[in-house]
C-alpha cells in the first residue's frame, strides 16, 4: 500500500504536464529517488531555508514547490552555497524536492485558476490561450469482421483520446469495393475480379506527434495488403490551457469594493494590495495572472476586461497602460498571488492518495514573501 515517489510524480505530471513549461524553465524532480516511499508531502511557493526546516521538522518525504530552487546560471550545488546547502539537507534527510512552475501556470486548472477561485470569479477561459496540441483525424476503412481488432490497435497506439475520455471513435457501415491487379496479393477476393465487401468506416483522433505510431499500428492490425485510410489535419480551435484566466463576478462591484475583495481573499503581506483606476468604476469581468503579469497588460486590454489582477506591476508600464485606456489594475504581492495554488496542488495529490493509510499532505505555514517592512 506504500506510495512511491514515482507515483506522486505521475499524479503531478498528469495535472501539470512538463511539456507545458516554458523553454527556459526548470521543472520536475530536483533531488530524490523515484523508488522511495512517500507518505508526507509539504507544499509551498518557495523552497526557502525556513520552508525546508518546516518540511524536515514535519518528517516530510517530499517538498513540492512552485518556484524552482535551481534555475539560472547553476553550475554547483556545493554545500558551501546557500541553495546547495538546502539540497544537501534535503538529501541527507530523505526528503525529495519537486518543482511545478510554468507548467502549473499553463495547466487547466492551474495557478491562475486557483487565484480566480480565491477571488470568487467564475472562469470563462484563459487570458492568453496556449496553442492546442495539433491533432489528426484518422478515417480507416476496415472489413466489419476486423473492426474491433483494428480499432483496438489504434487505441493502443494512443488514438481515440478526447479530453478526459479514452477509446473514442465513430463508426458507420457501408460497402467498399476494389479490383486486385495482376501483381496483388489480396487478403479477400481474387486477382482480376471486382470485389465488394461490407466495411466499417472508423474515425478516431490522435495527437499529430503519434502519427508514425498510429500508422504502424494500423498497418500491423489491418487485414488488407493495402488498407484504405485518410489522415486529416484538424484546425486549431484553441485550448483551455494558457497563461492567466478571465472570469466574472456574480454581480458588479466598484473598483474600490473589488480591491477590498482581493485584499480579504489573499494572505496579508507587507506589499499589500493596490489599485490603479477610477475607484468608482464598475468591475464585472476580470483577468487574473498569478505571478509577474505585466507582459500581458496589452492582452488584458485587448480582451476588454474591467480589471486585471496580477503581481509585480511597474510604474511606467502601468502608467502607459492606463493612458491607453486599458482596464483598471490591481497589483498584489507575487507570493500572495500564487499561494492559492498550494491548496490546489494539495487537492490533486489528496484526490489520488488520501485513501492510502498513513498519507498526509499540508500547505506550508511559512510566508516566503521577501518583503518585511512597508509604509515606513
């Protein structure tokens, strides 16, 4: 009944696929043995010294964080360096470290969904949608007697996945015909004689990256020497994944009221919550982006929202955004904007492992916001 670290990683990577991470990012297992047992997981935004101490004091076997401990310019994890010392402490204590960063930002649900939920928003879609994974539609003609075998082979190769559903297909029966040539070796019929066969038209979708595998499975399972099939590249209709989210309040509020809502919903920080715009303007549709989101100011403006909630806004970009008629801005502390994700990630793991005897998970009580004084 013991849970292995590899199983926990599998649950995390189903929720936050590593393929969604930005090319510059560093996500996944930092230290730890996938074969080790895990019964206690501590979740935090940052792997600071205080958080590591909390994890070890709680006898956690895994510390799951959002921000990578090792990212830019890392060429040593020697114990003489601040970050290296933490890695050594974790390894010596038998506690693994795993990071879900920009893959958790783009996942559905992800970091910004957790922020939107905390603010009482009903999410309607991503702020900056990620391109949908390219898909093919396979149309295969197969004798009715072999349909199940061919369809099963396509499924085994990865075809037939539609969202959270598997083994999806559509089938209709018709009549196929062919005339074997002089050098043919037909599985059905005879050379030189027109053959008509009851056939099923089987349609499935598959990720384009699986095209070679699906084609191989089709040829291996199909009874015909030359199977008839079409491969159609499907249009990109968008994706529920991407950076940021757009949501709606149940009823309009003034910017002043909405700012108070944000302040009450997020953990208190020295940075606090500040807003830019007409305090009496009505807010109903809101864009949110956990973490530093000023790169999406133009996207938020183009989406026509009433307000945009994010972190780390700078003077000049915010000023220029408002001068151009962009939506009101609500600026929060970076850590506070991503803290709700910890609860979401805990839910992902508990949904999979809570029934395992001895399993425990917790959200770190340490505030890793670096600012300590304000209003001086």
